[in-house]
């Protein structure tokens, strides 16, 4: 076992983690632990843009952006956080420009902007050009730019270090975060990192679903670690299904295509979004578009031999627009479906994309112990966190904005805390839990295959907890997940070696996925309404009387057989009161 000592430890090297590192690394001695090489992080898969009310192309302001975020989130958004994000968006984009990010430009040389779903002018009057973009590779460009700047500032990276636990030391005032425990993939050694503050930036958990735009590495590690420590998770039932995944595959086609003018059509060629959102049509928020697509298929208007998808029509945009502004998605359609978007519509269907819920934080990135108290020294930002700036449904391009605004805030807060405090002693034998976890996985205590359990988990979540849910489907999913958790206790790992044991890590990741899937389903069962990304066929209406509140989940007991306690937290309102969502 090896010990390290830093002021700040950041877990995860995607956009949020590296944006935090740039800030903390200039203020305190910082280490970044990541299970991937940094530029392989999932931020690189984001395509369409990062929004800010720059008003470079047409009139815009941060208040309109705030309103769109709140309305788009079906009023479950904490409005103080939304105001901060919309205000700081402008500087966040300009900071990236100064760091060297090659945004698309207007003829005058300004950062170009395009339309995106749910973003409007004058509080819903019409679509507005707010998304700053670098072709359809915006996330990739952000990731590369942030990494180059981390290198410039001398940030220390521990690549392929898989964090499996955090250290909480009990004090007179309650628990304090004092470090993290990681498994080094190259050697199989366990490393303990003592720190004054720890920042989680570990991304989402999309691999609970089979059809997903998420990479294989998005297994909810950060959320799972926090949950196992008895700390809460927030709003996990709200999972976004991006409307335009390649049918049958889930590979993402950016909303930027519809921002450039692409149209969704059913089997008869009808532009069906005119019926569901007559004002902004195909640029309605993602939850509305995804449900509309699912309804078209359910009601028999789907395309293809099995009538199980709809069509994204880009043919009228022309080859020049597709090749210059949307080159990646054009190539994806050609490569994976043998469809040329220049000549024919592309088969698409909603794909699991983004977790609105996660580790609850305040606007400074501090992790909440309960509704009123934080864990000193523990922070979170990005998709793994829930400052509740996305509420029940995230608007497109707000994710790349979120990681930059709140990644920056968490990095500054973590460094300031570290500079104001001394190291607190680690708990006795800080690596004991990780050592036991690894030893158990490697022991000969069962015969269940990890891949079989993961396949069944993803199949049941796709079938029963997807775009539309009912009490019956959710109960089916809950029983299936609980049965899989019981089987998981008898898994076997074929590779018993220490070097690059990905078999072992997939087993550990599956444990996180099973727990998070159960939390999602428990929350979805309890929320007897439809709001944002959570759509109940048996409760089709939004219920502000009973459910205008955040769900908070606490793990009760030890191990995979522990219970989940459900509590609630009020939504923060400032200036906008709930009203009907019309687009």
C-alpha cells in the first residue's frame, strides 16, 4: 500500500474535474485521480455546443437563459443555481476562448451561435441562437483545451487510478472528508491519498441501460461511493433520454442538427412535432421531444419494417452544411447504419443520455450530509453532482456549461478550504474496505458471471424504466434488480491477476450500477406524477401539490441487501413560479 499527501484531490478528469483542477492547482497542491487517460473522458463525446447569452448573432440576455433553464427543468430547478449558471455562462465561454478553444466564428470573427432545444428569447416567444459550438465536436474541443491548460499549470495526474472509497474521519462536529482510496490498474496496488479536500467529478451512470449514448466507463462510481457512505443522493428518478440516438444503437446524433434545421418525421413523412410543440416544434426540450417520438411509435406511426423508430430528415440542409457544421454525425450515420444524411433521412429513437440527479451539493459544490448540513472538505461537480440546475430535465448545451461553471466553483472552494485548514488524521486502516472488496471479488465464492448480470440489468431497465413508466413496469424492474443484487453476491472473476485486471474492475462497477438502478426505480415508484424526464403513464400530469420537491435517498444498513430511506428537500424559488409548459 502506498500513501500520498495533497491539499486537494480531484476524482475524475472530464470537463468538470479538469476545470476544477485548473482553479485549485493554481491555489493549492492538487492531484487528479482518473480511471481513464484524461482525454478519453466522456466529456469528449458531447457534440452540439455550450450555451451562453453572448448575443453575438441576435438579441439575448442571461435572464431569458435562466427562465428557459427553469421552465425546461419543469420547475424542479433550484432557481438560485440557475441564475448563477446563466450569469457566469458568458465568462465561462470567454475563459475557454482565452484558453485556446477553436469555436466556430461569424463572418465578423465573433464566436458563432446556433439554436438548441428549449432555448428561447423573451421568455418563450421564439427560438434563439445561444449555443456556442465547435462544429459537432464541442465536448472534444473543451476536453482537449482543458487538458492542455492543466499541463500548462503543472497539474499532477494519476492516470488509471480507480477510486473505490473516500475517507471520512469523525470529529466533534461530525464527519470530515480526509482523503480517497484508489486501485492502480497497472499494478493492482492500493493507494491512499490524504487530502484536506476532495472533489468528485466522476460523471453519470448511463450503463444501467442497454440503449445509451454513454461510454462503457459511465458506471456511477462517485455516486455509488457517496451512497455507500450513508450520504444522500438526489432526484435519481429523473433520467434524460436524448431524442436522436441512432435507432437500435443509441449512438448520439447531436441536437445541433435540429438547431441547423433538421426535421423529425414519422413514417408518412409528417413533421409530427408541429402537433406537440407548435411554437418551437423540433426544438422543444428533450423530454417533450423524446416522449413525442415514443408516442408516434406506440401509436403505430413509426418507420421501418418493425415501425420502431422515426426519421431525422437533414436532406434539405445540403452537403455543405452537413460536412462543415455536422461532420461527425454525418459520418456516424454512414458508418453505423449505412445511411447518407445528405440523401436520405436517418432512423432515430430516444437513447439514455444524462442523469439529472446525483450527489446533492450547494452552489459552492459542497456535498450535503442532509438538507441543512455539508460534509467539510467534500465537493462534487458535473453530471455526478446535483446542484439541481437541471431540475427534472436538462436543456441541451447546459451540461457543458454546468461542468465549466460549477467545476470552476468547486475547484476554487476546495482550494480555499484546503488553504484555511490543516490536514485531519485519516481514519484507522483507511484502505480496509477496499482491500476487503477486492479480495472478495477475487475469491472463489460463486459462479455467477458479471457479464450475464449486467446484460440482464440493462435489459430490464430498458424494458421497464425507460421513456414511459408505470407502477407495474417499475415493480417488475425493482424485483428484477433486487434478484440481480442477490446473484451479484455470488459472482466470480476469471482473471485473478494484478496487472490491468479489467475483469475485476467491471465486477466492481456492476455493484455500483445495481445499487444506482435500485435507487432510480424506488424514486420513480414513489413519484406518482409525470415531470420532465420522469413520465408515468398511470400518472400523466404534473402534481405540484405533492411533488414540487426534491427526492433524497439514504442507504440504511450495510451491503447490497441494505434498505433505501426516501426523504424530501424543498425546491429553491427566486422569481419564477410554476406554470404550464407550453412550447
